C-alpha cells in the first residue's frame, strides 16, 4: 500500500498538475500518506522480536544498509530510449543495439572486478565505477541532440559498462559479506526486495521528471512522454523533446553522485581477502 501511494503520486503528479486528484485528495497527500504507512511498517518491524517479515537488525550493519539501494537500475537509460526512438527514429531493436557495448564491457570486466574485490577495499572499485557511470550519463546528455551521429552513442555505452562492472558486483558483495551466515536467506531476500523497491521508485521518479522537463520545454503537452508514442516526432517538436530528455538523464547521474558520497562511509572491515 505504501509503495502504491508513493509510486502513483509520483507517476501521476504531472497529469494532475501536482494538485487535486479527486475531492479533497491531492497528489502530495497521497505521497505523504505512502511515506507515513511505510514509516509505520518499519516501526512495527523494529518492534517485532521474532518472526519479523523484515529483520531490521540487518540494517545495523552499515555496509548492508548503504548497499541495498537500486534507485538508478531502471532509470539510467529510459530517457535515452525515448530520445533515440522518438526524436531520432530508431526502432526498438536498433535502440537496444546501442547498449551492446555496455553489456559486452560489463560482461568481460565483471569477473576481473570480482577477483580484484577479494584483494582490496572495494571502494577502490566502486567509487571509480560509479563516477564512470555518472560520466557516461553526462556524456549521453551532451550527445542527445538531433545533430549527433548515432554511432557516437556507442562510446558512452561502453563507458557505462566499464563503470557498472565496478559497481553492481561490489555492491552485492558488500551487502552480504560480513553478516551472520544464519541470516543468509533473510539478507538475500531483503537485498533483492530493497533493490526492486528502489528500481520501482526510481522508475516513477524518472517518469515524473521526464514529464516535468517536457512540460517546461514543450508547453501545453499535458500527457508527458506517452503522448508522443507511436512514431518519429516532427522536426519542430523533436528538438525541444531532445532537450527535455537530455535534461532528464541528469537525474540518475545526480543520485549516483550522492551514492558515491555514501560509499565513502563503508567500513573496510567488510572487505577481507578470501582464503
């Protein structure tokens, strides 16, 4: 219920102009109610001594608490996909091919990152990796205009793959390495759930931000990006649309920068070399 209220409020806020939805109920009332319900759930789980759905004691481990975040998982490439398909006329298949360098780079480098992780403080991998992803998102933002050759988008895609190789694997290892083995099932389930919750909230937030940027760059467009689905945009609309998407992709970049700061507070004790 809490997530429904928050996600619905974020996704539909622009449609209702962040005001009244029905009767006395406003968008911000829904989001606030969702946050309150979530807070009550967390409080109740803290008070449950046995058989808690979410053992909150796990979050006393700083490394676990910091690592269980997935806000940018689905938000990073959504504005890019809208841009290349609607402003540049690529098909969904062609758009997906632009992400092949990311997949290849991450696939090749992730096993190497895993070997390095066992021998060093993973902050040495995670901080450069996250900064590389931030740089790739900023690079995408600069390239997202109507005059950029499509093949240029392969370059930030490769950089993003390099960064992700040093980010996702070390985050997962950091979340679970020092916890009691008897809590393996609980910690794996909570880690997966919090990552999913983060990605849901990230998707809702990026959708709302995209709608806001479209409203600012294309006044009078009330339906957001969904209003343009179904084909390539005319030239007079494609330019402002591209500007809106290039601005929207900076949201996950900003969140990742905040994540870099959080990663700096990880405890080194969680990163002992395997024997």
